[in-house]
C-alpha cells in the first residue's frame, strides 16, 4: 500500500462522516423533528455509514496522504 490518495477519495472517511452527521442531526433535533420514524431513519443512516467506513477500510488499496 505505497500509493496515496486524497482524503475525500476514501470510502472510510465518507462513511465516518455520514455517521458523525447522522448522530449530530439525531441528537440536536434542530433540523429534523424528533419523531420515532425520524429516529429510526437516522439510526439506519448511521449504521449504513458505519458499514461503509468498515468496508472502505477493509478494501482500501491506497493510504490517505498528500499528493
């Protein structure tokens, strides 16, 4: 794994960002009303983001770094 890529080309970074954003939106309730349906959707989004991050890290062929 000697090649590098920019951070925004990483599936792991994007998956982690989805988890962080979903968690922030879910906990604030500012943007979305707190209903059971919205909470379930946000939990699903967070789970999918975590899965993307895990998949991205496992299948990575390049390191994140400066080019």
